[in-house]
C-alpha cells in the first residue's frame, strides 16, 4: 500500500505477487495488485482480478475499502453498490457497512434505494441523522421525478409526514432538521406553515447563519404577499444595520406595494406581526433622511443610506412623482457622495447605477465639478497636474472612469483622443511610484489608467486607424511587465491577439491566468474558439483537454460534495449541487468542446496514424446517436469578464447575449452533423452483393445509408438557418462575445464543398448497390460531381492566397481570414479524402472482378466503365491541388521569415523609447505565431498528401 501511495505502481504489483505466492487467498493483496495494474494502464487485467475477489463477496474492511478505491478510479461507482449490498446481507447489523451502502447509492443517484438504506440504518441505530437521510432521499425523488404531480402528491407529503412524526415526538435535535422541514413546506407551497415553523419554537434552532430566521421569514412574507410584514421587518433590520442593501430594496418594494393597494394601518391593534409599517412616500423619505443623520454619528462611514436616497429618487422618478418630495438634486447628492467616498475603488461602481439620473446636458459640468475638488498639483505651468498620494489618485481615477461611462471620450475626435491616451499613460507611469512596494501578486494602483488608454485606442482602431491596435498591445504588454498578475491586461491581450490571428502568445497568457474549476466553462471559450481555427492544432488539442478534464471530473466531484452534505446535514445544499451538475452537463461550451475535439482528432489522425474506422470506434461515435441536449443547452460563458466603462448603448446588451447563443447553437449543430456524417462513412463498408436487396436489408446497411441521407437533410436545414441568421449582419461590441466561424465557412465555399461531398457518398452507395452494368447515368453523375468538387476546392484555395502579414505605410496589417480559410481548406480536403477512400473501397472489388472476367474471356480489352477514369482523374487532380497548396504554404513561410519587422519605422512619433521595445516584442510575437500556424498546417497537409498517393486503384 505504501508503494501505491508513493506512485510506485510496479513495485506494488511485485510485492503483492510475493504475498500471493505465500497466501493464495489474500483478498486484499489481490485488490492492491489490481489497483497497481489499473494505474499502469492494464485496465482489463485489473478488472478481471477485482471481479475475482468481488465474486467471493468479501466482508473484511480492507478488501472493501481497496475495491471501492479501485472502482472509483475505473469510473464504475455502480459496482461499489453491488459490493456493499452483498456485505450487508452477510453482516446485517453493521452500522458502518449500511452507511457505506447509503453513500454508494448517493454516488449513483439511486434515491429510492437511499431512502430504504437510510431507514434500515435507523432501525439498527436509531440516530436522527439516519432518519433524515431517508427524508432527504424522498425530497430528491420528488426533485428528480419527471411528473410534478407525483412529487406534490406522493414524495413531498410523505416526507412532510415523516418529519411531523419526529416533531410530535419532540425528537427534533439539530438545525439541519428544521432546515429540512422548512425546505419540504416551501416546496409544497405551504408558506403559511413554513412561516409558523420559522417563527415558532423550532425556529430558535436556526442560528448558524446570520439573520437566518429573518431571511426565511422575509422570503415567506414575500411569497404570501404580506407586504406590511415585509415592510416592518425590513425597517426593523435597517434600524439595526443601516448598511444592508437587500433590506433597502425590500423596504422600497413593500412601501410602493402598500401605496398601490391603498393599505392603511388598523386603528386599534398592532400594524403587523413585525411591528410598525411605513405606507406612504413621506414616511419613506423621512426614514431615509433619519438613516443619513444616524450615519453621520457612526464611527465608520456607511455607504448604504446615501445610495438608498438615490435609489428612492430613481424609483419616484420612474413612477413620475418626484417633484413633490424634495429629496434634493441627484447631481448634488452624487457630488457629495464623491467627496465622501471618492477615494474608494467602489465609488465608481456605486455611482454607475445612478448616472441615468443626470441630464446629458450636465455631464461635462458634473465631471468638471468633481475634478475641482481633487487635490492635484502641477510641477510647472503647462504640465499635467498630478496627484500627491494614493487617495487623490483613486479620486482622479474614479472621475476618468465616469467620463468614459458618460460618453465624454467617445464624442472626441481622433486628435483629442490621442492626447487623452498620452495623458492617461503619463498618469499611469507616475502612479507606479505609489506601488513600488507592491508584491508581484498585487495590482498597481494606477493600472486602470493604462486599461482606459487601451480602450480609447481600441475605439480608434475600430474607426479604421490601423496603427492603434499595435499601440494597444504595446501598452498592455508594458502594463503587464509592471503588474504581472493583472487578469484584465491578460484577458484584453488574449482578445486582441486572437482578433489579429495570432494564437501563440495566447496559450501562455491563458495558462498564467491559472483558470480554476468552473472558469474552464465560463472563460474557456476565449481559448477554444480560436486555437483550432488559427491552425494551432497542438494547442487546440490541449485547450480542449483542459476543458474536458474539468467537465468529466465534475461528475465525480459533485457526488463527493453530495456525500459530504449528507454527512454534515447541509441538506439545502444537495439540490444546489445537483442543479450545478446538470447545468454543467448541459453547458454549451461542453458540447462545443466535445464536438470540436473529435473533429480535430479525426483531422490529425484518421487515415494518417490509424484508419478512419478505428478512430471513430475509439471515440465510440455513431451516426445515429446525438448526445447534445439541444433543448436544455445552457450558455455559461461569462461575457462581461472584460471590464468595460462604455455607456449603455455601446455596451453588451441582453439582445447580444441572445443572438450570440443562437449563433453558437446554429454553428454547433452544423459541426455536430458534420461529425456524425463523417462517422457514418465506415458503416457503409463493403458488405453488399450487388442487386441483392434482401441480403442488403438483412445486413442493416440499407438503413445506414438512410441515416446518412437523413443527417444530410438536417445539415441542409441547419445551413439554411445559419445563412438566415447571418443576413441580420449583427455586430457585437468589440469586447462582447466573439462571433463564430460560421460566416467564413459559408463565404469561402467550404460549406458547399462539404455538403456536396456527402451527396457524392449517397451516389457512390447507389452505384455499389446497382452494379456497373446499367448504371451509365449514375456514373456520369459521379463524374460530374468529381469535376465540380475539384473546381470548388480550387476556388477555396484561391481564397487562401495573399499575404498573411503586410506592411502598409509603415504599419503592419494582418489577415487572419486567410489563415482561417487555410484551416477550412485542410479540413475540407480531409473530408474529401475520407470520402475518396470510401469510393476506393467500392471501386476496387469491381475492378478485380472485371480483371477476372478479362482473364476468363481471354480478351485483350474489356471496356473499362467510365467511373474508373473519372475517379483516377479526380485523385490525380486532388494530388496536384494539394501539392500546390503545400508549395504556397512554403512560400508563405519564406515571406514570413524574411519580414524584417525592425525596419518598420513606426512613424508614430508618439512612441516613447521604453514603448518601442514592447512594440518590437509584440510584432515579433505576431510574426512568430503566424509562422507557427503556417508550419503546423503545412505539416498536416503533407501527411494528407501521402494518403492521396495510396488511392490509386
């Protein structure tokens, strides 16, 4: 066992063998040997050994634990349940084995059996937790039941009765048990009863979370629309803590609900269960004013009351009744707020919510007013006034962010923008002085100046200023050198490099972000969207692996979380874990990565290192199966991960999110159908005797071609939907979601090529079933298909021609679309070759039969059917075309190597000396990345060329 713990698996196997020589039947040694075998890649041997032991139904703890570990590593948790079912039968009174059995069921989600195992445990050892495990398993049955009626009429009422029994017998001990009772009543929509539980004696046990009782009461009051109670409770909690924002929201919501219902407090008795109620605007206004007066006496400044005042103004305005109640002028209130909290980084995000209250005509005046109160000092007459300490710097930064948000920078023309960029960079470099003692992992105080300067340059680039994008990269690389952990710099660099078509620097940047766990789903798209499409195949494989490893381990990990939740009685977390698991399983990104990963593997290996048939078999792909949950796809991408200070009309909107999801889903459908069509090719294998249709139906092959034809029909429909979508010509914000590859796929002709290749498969199949004799028409059709395919592929190649990087007026311009087209060309030619090898497998037997006939008849010439010449010409032309592309790529490599970027006199005299070295680095990275892409594409095409040479019949 020690050897296994240290990862020395071979030694472990040897030691186990020694032991087994002495003691033949030592179960535990056998299992430890099996673990060693499993970890050295001998899965089948390990499984056989384990089943040998399991068949003996061991009951010793060591063997059971070791087998559990082994089955988990094999990803076969269902085998653990069988193991403990047998152990419990043999040792029926073991608390330990029963609880292991319960946990084994929890791992595989067998809720009914969990319920039974929980009760069995309670009978052996009457401990409360076991009883409530059983109750929780009923709730889980209700959650997972497809039929909602069943869960409301059977599972939940049963769970409720089980808990009521314990309540009546006064056996409720722990907080978790009360939580569970509350959860059942809430799911049964018995809000009144739930409220009584929380307010009653049982509610006293709810102590672990702050305000746990109050929050639960509030939730029930809202469900019951008891606004007086909502209001009184929120009021009471705000008196205790006037900085708790959620209660301000509830307080305002309830005040306006009561006003709309014209509610008046009863004359005699209490206003409500929770005490005094406010039901008019005057009361609300006074209440907020009082909170502000209170705040001025508190030892530390609180933001809540001031923001609540702005929130109330916003709501009154929304209802169209602001003037009667003079809460003050929003502009003045925001100015006062800035004076009080301007040196805190949160000041900008606080005010961002309320800038709508300012009339646009006041924007510039407002900004000037803020600038006037910041202590800045200029060294000389015409120099920029700079802050003397971090506080002043924070205040100034806040104003700059607000200026961007109010659109003041957007309205400037090019010259002014460049001047602002200069000033911001000057402030950035000056601010670095304050951060000299910062650790490598801390951000510099002035980092946002640099980011804002880059945002301004991005505006200029989008307006057609080519040099601006290089300056963006230069400034970001400079920023990163001073602040190596700044994720915003890295994310923005990733986006810009990808837009320029350079993937190489991105891999390193992304891995330095050190994305953890769920981030593989939320920001993984930044990587997976570009790696393959820019020809970095090895990096693409790796980035898909990162993501897939996370998604696959999610299954296993979530089971562990659920088990911990049972052990510690955190019942309300269990449905959350399950929802989390489902959300990840139906993640859009997961489906995309799975599909692209398989297409990539086929592209790199099928018919090169292994046959297409073997590759597809090893992925257990079949054309009939579709494992993507189309109806439930969840878009878990974080599209706001890049900071943006843009005004609302330029920022990413809900509409953009919807459209992006629609586009991603359409593109995924096209890719998934393409993959399934390719996986159908080997199933049409040569198992048919011509013209013998009964035989064919028996072999089930005729149904295979029907599958292919049906998929082709679906592909046509998906392509049509895609084209319709693109007609809308949607422009996402520059920092919003990246568009898919769909537009390029249609415009460069890959789509038409790939579809006609699959139609060709259908024709060849028909030729195969009809034989050569009377099939002149099909043969001619196939011949024409070959011709038009070569034309289309040549067209596609023509769209790949041109310089990838060119120098124009001293500025670099990259053409990533040419690179993307080349990648599509490689993929399309690979599909063409897979289809060709299917043609080859159909035509070869025909040819050998003809040659046999020729020998029999001893004739010198049997007329060769035209399809053979068509095919030979086609293969020869494919070979010539591929050779031409390889030569073109060699040419590109030579040009890219010869590009002397140093001589680029970046005429922009704005560049300082220290910036020049970063510019050199940046351009070098882009050049090297393009070189790398072209090399990988060239290597792959050479391998494909070798497979063409084998296709001579």
